C-alpha cells in the first residue's frame, strides 16, 4: 500500500446556475413582499419589483408568469414559515391545553406582526376564483390543520369533549380571530395579543371541557298521597 492518504470525496454542490436561480427567486419574492406591503398590491408595478432587485422586468416574468402569480407565491412562502415555526413549538409542548394556547397565541402574533400580508390574503386573494384548489389554499389548510390535530389529541386523551365537530371548532377559532383583528388590520386601533389570547383560550377551553359526571340518582321511597272521602271518612288509596 502506498503512504499517500486517501482523498476525501468533494461535497456535492448544486450547479451554479441552479443555485443562482434559487437565490434570484428569493430576492424577487423578498422585494415583492416588501413592496406589496408598502404600497399595496394594485399600486405596485412589476417594474418596481425588478428595480428593487436590480434586474430587468423581463427577468421577473421569466420566473413568475404574472404579478398575481408572484403575490400567491409570496403568501405561499409566508404560510410555509408560519407552519414550520408553529410545528417546532408544538413539538416542545406536552398537553393539548398548552398546545391549544400556543396555536392561538402564534396565530394572533402572526397577524400583529404582519397586518399588511394578512390584508393581502383576506382582501386580494381568498375571495378570488383562483384561490380554491391552489398551492396557497393547500398551505392554508395544512396550517389550520395544526389546530385540528391539537383538538384531536385532546379528544383522544379525554382532555376535550368529543361531541363537537372539529371543522366547526377550527372555523370558530380562526374566524373569531379574524373578526376580532379586523379593525387592527384596517389601521384602526391596536391588537393586544396577550389579553386577547388569554380570553380566547379561556372561552374555547370552557366550551371543550368534558362535563363532570352526574352523581348517581338516588331512589327515595315515596308514598302516594292518601285521599279522604268526605262523606264516609274512609281513607282511599
């Protein structure tokens, strides 16, 4: 055997063109997100997004067929982040009650931190024909299924009552949060995440609490009242 050391195989790196493409797409998405939030979707031109990245407008359309497609992809990336962050935190918590509280706190916190993205989702996207069945719709469902999983865990271990439909509970929580945060999203007032989360968790847990078992019924000896026949004085049963 020779005395030369064996050479370690070089780490496999993706081709430069593929890496450059991924980086460019991220830059475009970051710029689009910032401008959509700063100016609104309708007021933002693709040329402005390109200028912020430092590329020509045609390069943006190389990666995204339309401004609408770019908006949807911005929101897809946001939902991926929400899902990953919430999933990691839930994995550190043991009980369904703790996990329920964290899901509600995280969702309220996401709204408080990203009001303009939420407005884009609620106003520009969700009501349009191309939302249902889209990749963004699938991401939204995956994200809200985190709550459904927490509720199912609580039902399975007896922490939560089992007679309420999970889709109903999911819609009550997320629909309630959206309604309660709407003024904030429209620029009217603040959103007190801690206080609102505490109230919502308390309300939801009260509704989910398993009713205490009723004490066994006790049989009491009862006597039928005696009626008296006035004219004879003889009691009749």
